[in-house]
C-alpha cells in the first residue's frame, strides 16, 4: 500500500505546499524541543490544545525564532472513514529530501525541513473530542525533527527522577516502560513520562519534561529540566544490570528514536547525535522484576 | 423522410449556447466549433428543451412568421444535416 | 460567421464568453515560479456559490468555463462543480498538473465532468528538469504514465509549458513528447512575478538565446505542419486578436479567485468586485474597474500598432506590463527581448 492510501481517498492530491484555509485566527505558542507557533486555530481548537499542552508563550526567548505551524481546514470527505474498533492510530510517513509528509486518520501534515523548518497541519476536526490527539500525534513528529535540528533526541522511553537526576529507560513496545513507571509511582518516585522523553544539550545532557505520555506524566508543557543520570535499555526478568556493547547500544538507541530513525535523508544526523550521547553515557541493559526492588540497580556499577 | 413525430436531441458531446443572437455549437469529441444563424439557434434551443419536431415547426413558424407547410421541408432537411454532422441524434 | 469572428464580436460588445475559476490555491506540486498569492485570505467559494454563479453565467450566455487553481482537483467540491458545469452545458476545460489523474480519479473525471480538454502542465522533457521545477520527485515520470492512461481512455489533453532558464534547452525534446501523444502545446515564454508582488520567480526567466531557439523551432514546426496539412503556415497562432481591443481581458472574459474576487483576467489582478457581495451580472455591467480595463485594451491596441509589427506579434500582455512596469503600455523585459528577436529575424529574412 503506497503512502496515504489507508487514510485518503486521493493521496496523490496531498498538498506539496502550505496552502489552504486556516480554521481561525487564534495562535498558540508552545515550547517543547524549541519554540513553535501554531497559527490559524479556531477558538475551540485553541482551548482544546491549551487544556492539553498549556501555553508557553512567555518562555519563548526573543533570540529563538519559533517554528511556524499553519493549521488548515480539510474536508471530512477527503478522509477514508473506517471502523476503528480496536485500532490504534498509526501514521504513514513519507520521507523526502527536504520535507516529511504525514498521513493519518483525520489529519495530514507536512514538515518542511529545508530551507527552514516550518510545518502545516490539515485536519477536518474543528476542535472536537479528537482534536487533542490529532494535535499531539502531529506535534510528536514535529518535536522529533525540531529536536534533531537542535542537536537533541527524542526517545521512546520511561523517564524517572531518582535523586534529582533523570534516568531514561528506553525500549520497544512491550519492553516494560509502563510497568516500570507504575512500580516507580508505587515507590514514590517522580515520573517524567512513560512514553517519550527528550534529551537536549548533549554537551551536558539534560532531560526536558515533555507532555507526550501514556498513562503517566501527561502534564502541560513546563520549563522543567533535569540532568541526565543514566540511559538504560529495558527488559523484564530478574533484577540485573549489565553493560551493553557500543554497537548494541548504538543500534538499540537509534531503534528507539521515533520517526527520525526511519528517515533515510536524516540518518547521518541521527547517528551523529546518538554517538555524541554515547560519548557521555554508556547505556546498560536493565532487567527488572515486576515484584520491584530494582531501584538500587540505577546507582550500582554494572 | 422523418415524420413530425420524430424527436431529436443534441448528441452527448455537443455543447450549445445562443450568444448575442448567434448559435455556437461545440463538438467536444473532435474539437470542432460551428456557428449557426438565428433560426438554427432557435431550432437547437427548442431541441434542448425536449420539444418534438412538430411542435418545433409550429414554434419556429410563429417566431419567424413563416408558413408551416413551407417550413416543414426546410426543418427536416436541416435536422438531417445536423444529424449527419453528429450534432443531433434521434431520441430512441 | 466563423467562431473567430464571433469571439471578436463578443470582445467588442462586452459579452462574457469565457470564465476562469481558480478553485483553490492548494496544490500537490510546488512549482518554483508559481504566481498564486498563497497568503490571500477570504471566505472560500464553495459548491453553493459556484452553483449560483453558473446559473447566472448560463443566463448571460457564457459558454466556456475553465477550472483552474492551484490544483483544481484539490478543491473539496471539484467533482460536484465539474458535473454541474457539464449538466448546464458549459464547455469545460480543466487546467491541472495531471499528477493525480490516474486510475479511479481519471475515470471519475471522464465520467462525471467529461471536460472538453485538459490543459496539463509540462515543465521539461526530462525528470531532472521537470521535477526540479515542480519540487516533487517522480512527478515527470508520473505525468508521462498518466498521459498514456488518458490517451488510452480518450481523454483529450494538451500541454502548457512556462519556458524557463531550466527548460529552454529541452524545447526540441518537449516537442517530441507532444508528438508522441499526438497533441499540442502552448509554450509561454513569460514568467511573471507572484500576484503578491514577489519578484523571485523572475530569476528563472528564459534567456534571449532560449527565446530565439523557441522562435526558430516553432517556425520550423509551423512550416512542417503547413506542408503536411496543406494549410497556410500563418494559422498556427492560437491568440485571436480582436478588432477594437488588444485582448478580451474584462471584455469577453474574467477570472474568479478562490474567495470570489473577480478580476478582468488571470494576469490583470485588479479586483472588479466580489461575488459574495454582488452577482456576476452586477459586476459585469456595473464595475468601474472593468470599464477602465475595456478602455485600456482599446488604448493598448492602438499603442501596439504604433510600436510596429514586432510588438503586435509577440502576444504582448497588458496585465503583465502593468504588474511588472506599472504601466499597461510599456514593454516589460521579456516582451522587449521578444521584440528584439523578431526584429533580428526579420532583418535576417530580408538579407
């Protein structure tokens, strides 16, 4: 099945440039992996997005021009309707030399990477029930690219604060991110996110709290930032920690960098940033037991 | 000869307009444009309205003040010319 | 009376014969020189608005409707608008880049809209050049495949090509493509600024050598066609020059943008009114802008005659002149270049 066929009646008509009708005149400024300014929202969309993500306009420093994101109208008839019982949103991504196209249920998106980063989100949702998830699904991809541009990396991971330091436990779906997060909450530890965490400033790696999460850590955007304490590949079993070989660490980290890891045009950049992270931290494999008792492993030597 | 009960209509690919008293016929299939005079334009306009040949002759006779008998032969000849040129066809 | 005589009559008597509808500025390609003002805002024209407009146009005797864009197929109501135009008996042309016109979409277009013709945008004779201009990899190959499919189902099409510095060395190969599909092409040697005044596209304007080559090649093709079909070699020009006016801008044609603004033509972007506020008949009969443009085209006709034969032959566009120089009776750089070429050619022929 070619790009967009699952979601659009005529994917060939996918717009190659940011044009169309805005929904309204509202603007929302958010800062996750850098400032982004969403333009063209209507009042309902603004409220829905603000309730979910907050509004970090005050945080945006004047020396950082925001990434402009146009929110445009698209007709419902353009999308294929299908029964979504038991279906989980998944995105079609089309990687091109200067841009990335996104097709999904009820929205399409365009992230222009060259000559400068800007984006467009087209949706048929006027700010109803599904708008926050549409907004988030699109924004996750944008954040991955914004992080990449600024030398950071988004990781599919559970982020846990231990002694003021962020421990990033990455792994594929089913590796135990949610289980570990639940154990952390039960043990009274603070959670950053149980799904996606953002590592920035790789000269002195830090973890920024971001609002992309599953059951734990769904908080609005905040300026909260923590030093990175460690990076761990997650596995369930008997409590244990062992050093990963550099090659396994490198490949498993890339495998856990959503969206950008499939982009053939940006591979070098992803690899460069991953290597930089590995030069500061040597990831271990952290095997943890559902019964708990794994917290000492974070501070022990492998 | 066709009788006055025969009904014609313009062919599916034909587009027709009366503009400033002139009839413009476009045959889309072959990209041909024809221009017909005021009487021809009136005939095609009536055909487009689904009028039968006998009614058409009656209306044209009134409009241009011509005897119906004299007009009948001319209209039939004109319609068969248009039919040969694939502008009109008989309604089945 | 011939249709060409009739169109002169429509132009002289201000009869609205052809209307170009820019349905949307959305597009699935991203041509470097696109003139559309994508920042333009307003209340978008939807099916109900187009229905009312077409009903009025039918009353006014309009025959031709061109559905344009952006990419017109990207308008959510495209098929309803096209089908209604067909039902109302308009001769409908669709100006499209052809990128999406394959299989199901193509079949729908043929079945539901049955356009008189498709004007397909071609930007070169190779993927390297065409795709560079559309900024969509694979668009050349796709267009060629789609053309083959169109031909197989009997969809009539011809090509439109804006000539640029990038494709001017492929003109001969472009003609090979035209011949392969047994169709025709309209090559526009003039690249204009964007409608919002941005002059960036002008840097792609074709060179004098490119224009000279085009002129020579077209001359040769006309001669070859004259020999083949036994017709006069001077009949290859598509442009009908009316008697009293230089062109039909605001006299036999108007352009409507996606927000209902009415302009005298696609090049002359002075709004004569908005269809959300007035009917097309009210604008056509009462707009001062249209009256001014009608007078202007008479003056331009006289002015080109004063400039000499070459100026009358180049397809001088008052709208482009106004846009590029601020005056409708002033040669813009590309027109000047074409006059020079024609003058040189006529000297060469005399020698």
